[in-house]
C-alpha cells in the first residue's frame, strides 16, 4: 500500500502564499480534475478561510463549502479546526462549538483535523465529543515545536491520550517547517507503535526540510502526507505534490498518482496565480532563520507589517531577539495561531515602549491567566506577578468559564440572519458577519441599483462619496489595465491611486484596508484640530497613544465607556482600548486626576503619539 496524499491547495496553500484570497469562482473550474486525482482528501475549509471569506471576499464560507461538496463527489473534504477556537482567535462556549461542528459536517465536511496551540487535551474535549456524534473522521493533531519541554515523550504521550479520547487518526502538525527528516522518522515510528492509529504528517516547505521529512516519514510508515499543487507550493506553503509523487515512484511507497493529470492541474493554478498577481512560493533567508530562532516566516511577515504600521521597521532585529525571551517567559507556547500573535505582539510592545511588560494586551493577560489552556511550562514567576498581580491563574478547562451564547445571538442578529449558518458566523465574528449580512441584504434589495457587490456603485454612501468596497473595485479594475495612476474626485473627497505592482495592491493578510485607500481616508478626514491652541495645557497631563491602532472607549460595543469627561481616575486605571496588531491593548492612566478632555472619537484610528486624554493631576 503506497503513501496517500492530502491536497491542501484550496486551504493551506493559498492561506500560506496568497493571504487566503482564492475565491470560490476561482476554484470551480478545476474541482472535477482535483476530484479525479485520487487524493486521500482535499483540505478545502477551516483555518483562516472562514474569516477571510466574509471579511475580505464578500463570500459566505458556508456557501463555499456547499458548492465544493456539489462538485467534489469522490474525494473526502477535510477542514482545519483550532480546537475550542474553531476557526477564530479566541475560545468559544461549548454551545457554539456544537452548532459549528454539526453544521459543517451537515454541509459536507468528512474529515476534521483538530489541533490546540498548546497541545492542551482539555481544549480537544468538546470538539471531539461533538465531532464523534456527527460520524465525521476525527483527526487529532499534535503541534510540533522545539523547546526544552517539547520532548519526544511529550508528543507520544499527547498522541496516546488523543487516541484514548476517540481520535481516528493522528496528525503531526509542523506549521513552522522545523521538523527534520530524522526527527520525523523517530516520531512517526514511535507514534505508530504506541498509538496504533493511522498517522498523517503536515509540514511546511520553508527551508526545505519538509521533503526530506516526508521521505523519512514514509520509511517509518506514515500513512498520509500533505502537499499542494506546485504553483501554490514551496516557500511558506506545503511541498509540491509533483515532487513527492516522482520521488516515490517505483518504491513500496509509490502514491500511484498520475503526474500528467497533476501537471494539468498545476497549469490551471499557474494561470490563476498570474492573473491574480501573486508571487510563487519562495524561501527568503529571513524565513529560513526559523531554524535559528523558531519564529515562523508567516509570523515574521506579520511583524514586518506591524512594525511598518508603527513606523519602526528598523527595530525588527531587536524584536526577533525579544521573541524567544518572551516565549520562554510565557512557558514555551508553540508559535501557531493564536499564540504566535500573543508572543509576537508582546515582544513588539516590549521593544517599542522601551520597558518590558509595561503594556500588556488583554490577550496576553488572558493567556497568563490560563484562558487559552495550560502553558507547556510554567510562566516565569516574575512576569506572572507583573501581569496578574496577586490573581491566580485558573486551573479548570477554560471553556468551563464561558456562558452559552447561541440563544443570545439568535436574538441579537435575528433581523439580518437568514439561515442557521448565519447565527453561527455571527457567533464567531460578530462585527465582520454583521457587515457581511448588511452588504448581502443591500445588494439583494431591488430598490438599490447595484450590480451584485461587484459594481462600482455598490453601497454608495449617502453623501455620494466612495466607500472602501468601491475603492477596492477600482483598484482591481486599474490592475487589469495599463493605467498606472488615477486620481478622481467624488463628493469633495480626492482619491489618488497609484499602481505599485501586485504586492502593493493586494491587502496584506492582517490588514483591513489595502494601502491605497489610506490616502483617501486622509483626504476625507479633515486634520484634527490642534487642541493645544484651545485648551490651557499647563498643569495637565497628556495621555498619548503608544501605538498605531483604533481607539475604543469601552471594552465592548454595548458596554459603558471606561471613563467620561469629569471623571476622577487613579493611576493605573484603564482609560481606553487601542486595538492594534489584532489585539486589544488596555491603556492605563499614568497619573491620578480628573479627565478634562477626551480628544478622540470612539472607533477612530489613532497614530503613534497621538493625544488621547487630558488629565488634571491631583
Ligand atoms: Co499548515
């Protein structure tokens, strides 16, 4: 029996290389051929695809799944589930987990790959219990990383426990391309012997170890490996299927897949890649430095984006040195979503504020409190004290503390939701889903002269000025022509668009807006009045934004603001939240006194150093 292959092109492939931006319509023409290859499974859903569908592509992820199921009749469909975080970045209550898993299986998922960033077994409990009732195949993944506490025995024991909990197969998930060929051999062999379940290996090409790891894993008896079609392989994606198939021909591990058909599929994706303007998967030297400091390449590109936003790109080397320190202090979490953001952002803040753990994002606090699960090693006591004070971390399963919320959600979004799936989308990403539903309803309203959501008139604002969607459409249009520069005026707002090559036009994965509309936003918003001229600032303390981000006056949209003008505050009291780098950063008062003025509107973007509050010191 030869080696079996899972194709990840439609999920991890474009998530790794194209910022997850492949649309359903781009997948449709090739589905029949993909289905004919004889893959073990096609990974087509989960991970970042759910969020990106609604947030950036104006697509319904559930609709995508149903469409794929309609055309892929023979090959099982696989998805990636982030344990209790499902396809999001935080833990969800058990009733949301249940609703989500039931619906995705109903809509066509056959194989569920479940992982937890911390390999904390308690975070598998609810997803595995629900999944086992659906009849889907449960593949439980062990996240691979390198640290003093991530020993071979840790992986084998985790795999044994996951099998006892009801896994049907085990995946070794090497998201950072760190697994060496000989380590792969050792792990596969041991897990096969001790667990007795099929084993699948998921690796990323990065520095090239993955190909060697797959071959040695095959020798050790691995059952399935993950690959992508060559135009979406290499670099931070999976190894190419073509190479793995060729390497094993004529051996006991021969995959039996037809290279000619695989190259026909590759030709399709290569044309698509060119038309969308994405780069081929290449390995930058920075990406390979994962061997040195274990920071995955994808995380480095996020850090670069974050530091660019903070106008501090020159401090990347310091941040790269800070990351392993923070990671050790936080108990060596593997650097995978969401712990990669947690460690990365804390490291960025430690460097930029000039004082370690001066500013602590809510997510870092929650992590140290144990709300993501048990850190692999104890958190450094000094750091824990700095973050928690006298508070003790929780010891129960984190989701035990979460109230059920599906009933509340049904009430909250009943005016916009149409299907059961809509309630679940809203439970996962409330703001994003609401915006998506509103767009959908608007484009469906016959009274509004729009051409789906594609036409340049879609969702025109009341004042006639252009909205983000329209600007995006315009950029796409320009991209397809030879026009290099365009500026136009719309209701007093000047929009200047300059073609800067495909990379500049496609929104970066973690950013809401493509770079160009920033100019439009600047043009649209009159410069903030210079407050110093109006307010006597003598004797006043100015609280400034420590970062670029979005200013929020309250912890949640429906919660009362932290402070009002006239309030007395004490040093260390929370004044507001700045959302930056995907995390909520609580900004504390540096002094005790009275709030004299609040200089930014709720929900507005703020610059580094921008004045937020004026406080008269007591
Ligand atoms: Co992956």
